């Protein structure tokens, strides 16, 4: 019953907000007076990045006409909830707002209601508010050391080491660092509402462990076998989040939590079929481009299909032959995203020194015909063929790679011209390299991120890129261990999101 009442309250509130500006009592003489127009200035549309228990939200509105008397109400409610109607909480009844933020991390709607006392005419102004903690903004670095993995966070409040262990009584992930990612819509149990609700969460996977953490305080939501309905050996190779779904490759099998339906934050059974997935993937929309090592074939992966999706060798235009995508008898050395929703894939024939670079359409859709766009046979003298790490650029057709302590670029549109980009200090070896981008309404960046290790220490270089070239003097993050993956979290946005 209480949920029905809340629903009615919200509906009425929005109807008043959107459709009614003011009203007068009908006296019966049918003489109408011009409606009073209340003006509200100095209230912003967006208030981003307020840290819970740290920041205070100050707003000083200018309300007019100034010669009238008003009642004021500031209220707030949470957005992006699942399974229940959020309460609308009053936080002040004064014109000027001075609110020590105590809300949990998330996105909120802030309402400022102004009512002229004599006439009862009112106006409501909406603003968007995002709330975080010291853990909700910054670089999450998944590192391993002495057989265990943990997360370091480099945020606005400084560096926080070993987030998993510090906030969970010393718990660490067993095995080497594999992947870390973020979702603003992960289902976690909420005691106050007695429902599963959308929760901002950071995920981490090691060679033998899985964990999801609440973004606000770093406490564990689920770990290891609690992610599954049945006991499952833990051996992750990839963990990522699409614009909608949470995806895991475990024991080279694909597991997906669909964001289109209510769930408990557990993975259903793995996708059907006989396959062994490479850790590489490209995701742009609902279906992801993946590679089956068992059949040496490109496949599709989506939440709406019960099995791995077979791609056709026949292309969209029947009269134009395309290089096949099935039974290639090749090993996938690297695959990553390119510009315009494309993918680049570097393959080597299994029985000979023969290499190709495939360009493919990453926007897969039914009837899943051949997504090939281009296939180049590569010169055996290219240094890129024997690199230790690769990273593609989503802005142009360039692949970066590392050999020893030297970072190179390869321009795929300029006859695969290779160029030295940066020489790292002697003794440092690269453990991770990827383009990391963030595009939010209030913060953007575009880096080629390179992580190195030297004995017991790591460095994470954040290279800016100009015209495809790495710029000198990057920001450098430092810690102990060896880095396996990096993600930037910005309240309810992440650099991992497509």
C-alpha cells in the first residue's frame, strides 16, 4: 500500500510541476486578473560531483517579484532506481540552501518550490545533482602482488591503496590481476526498501577470484561463487560492461547479466554452444564481436541469445565476396575497437608465418552476415607482429604496440608505417596498454594508458594524444605490484562505457 501511495504522490507532483503554473479561486464575477509570474534565477541546471559527508551544497536563488512574500521548499529524490518508488525528501524550507550532503552516491533530482503566500501561485525549478564519495571519482588500478590482487584508487582526495582489503577485513582476490570495470546499474539488495535496486558498483577479476564492490564505501556486494546460481570454477579472462549488460568470460565461457530485466546481480548459465572464447572483444551495441579459439571463428555475443551467435561468411551484398569469418585456422593475437564502430583484428596462421589485419564492422545485428570491411596481408618485417602489447585508437586507424621498453605506432592507412612514439625508462616492462576515454557532460579526456612494472613497483602513464602521436610529460600514477587493468570512474559514468 505504501508503494501505491508513493506512486500517486510522485505522479501528482509531476503533473503539478509540468502542467500547472498557478491558479485563482473563481469568485463568480468572471473578471480575470493576469497571472503572477514568479521568477527564479541563480539556480543551475546541474550540480555535479558533490562528495557525501564531505561537501556542502550552497545555492542562493534570486526570487521575484521581490516585494512579495514566499514559502520555500527544497526537496530531493533519487533517479535510476529499480523495483520501488523513491521517496521525495525535504531538505530545507529557506530560500538559501546550505545542505551538508549526506546522500548515498548516485544521481538525484533537486527541486526548489517557491509559493507566493497570498495567491498560492507557485513555481518549481528542477536541477540535476550527482553525489559521490572519495571512491566515486578517480582511476581504479587493478594490480597483483605476491599471488593476490587488489585495487588502488587515485582520486580527488588522493591515493587510496588496497580498497578491497581495507574495506572488507583484509579480503583479497587470489591470483593475478585480470580485469576491472564499472556499472551504475548493478542489482544489489537494499535493506531499507527490501528490494534489489540499481547500485553503482566496481568489479574486479583475478585469475581465481571475482568481486563486486559498492562504489560509495568499497564494501563487497558479491564475490566468487556468489555470482553464480550453481557452484562454478572461477577462472576469469575478461570482465566488462556494455551500455546495458554485465559480461564475463569465465573458463572461456560467456556469462551475461541483462540490463533489460530485473535481476539479482547473479549470472545465469553460460551461453550455449561448443566454444572457447579469446579474452578480446569489441562492444558497441547489443551484440558484441568475439573470437572462438576452438573453431578459429569470429562470433557474436548478446544477452538476447541463449547461445553464441554464428556469423555468416556471406556478406550483406551477395555479389561482393568477402574474406571468411569461420574456420580461419588462425590465432587471434589482438582485437580492439577502431573509429566509426569498427574493430581491428590481428591474426596469424597456425601452421605458417602468415599474418593479416582484419577491419570489421563492430555493430552486429541480425541476420548476422559477414561484418568484414577490409583484410590486409602484412609484411613479415613489421615489428608489430611480434609485440608484447597492443592498443588500438578509436579516433583513427592507428595501433600502438610495445617491444621491450619502446612504444611504437603503426598507421594502418599509410602502408602500415611504424614510428617510435616513446622510450620508457630502462628496466620497466609493460603489463597493460589501452586507450581510455571519458565523455561526460562535465568531464572529458582521451589517453593512451600504459602501465609498467619494475620489480615490486608499477607506474601508470597517462599519455595525451595529438594527431595520433603520444605527447611528452604524461601524468604518472605510482604504486606497488603489477597492473592488469585500469578504469576511470566518474560518479555514475565510466571510461569503460562504449
